[in-house]
C-alpha cells in the first residue's frame, strides 16, 4: 500500500503558529469530526488526525464510518484479534495482509478519544513508511458506542 497524506481542513481554522483553538461555528461531516470539535468546538491539529484515521478505516474495510457501530467494527475486531475480518476482500487480494493490519492499527491510533493520545501527522507518515517502526497499542477509540451515548446526551 502506498501512503498518501491529505489535508482534512479543520486545522485551517487555527491561527498561524497555533496548535489549538476554540470555535462556535462547527463545520464538516459529523462522522469525520473529532469528538472534541463536534461537541465542544475545540479545534486542533489532532482533529485532522482523527478524520484521517476514520478515512483509513473506511478504506481498509470498504465500509462507511456508520458501519463502525456494528458488532464487527474495527475496535471489536482488533480487540478480539480478528482484524482480518474487517478487511475489504478487494484489498486483501492485492496487498500483503500485514500491511493492511498495520493500516488498521494506525487508523485506530488516529481515532483515540483523547487528542493527546493521537499521533502527530508527521508520526503517522513515519508509521506508514517505516514498516519496522514499533507501534504502541491502541485503546478504545472515540467513535465506539461509549462516545455515541455522550454525543446524544449533549444534543438532546
């Protein structure tokens, strides 16, 4: 797999030389927004990292992020050591499985609930290009049911 890094645009809301900010005008597609941005309007460079992680998991699974709430979601598969079930068959035919599993691992690191636990985009690039680089284990990501309940609580 060849990594291609993209700009998701949320970080453009930041003033030059700042890494965080707060906004009252939340824009974007809900399923790709970092929870701290969607709920509280907190903008940081880590919000784009979150969006990138969602996109990676969508590409690898061949499913939209809405599917991540079902029992075969990325986190449940990862936790139960069955992450290969998540992989889109069209990808598994053309890419080494260990590379795809690494992408899932990186995607899960990018969607960590706490922005402090998400890697910088420069680190994501290194993770994708240096296969020997050891990755820390992910914890339960923000898009799992626990966060959905919190979001519903704030929006009702």
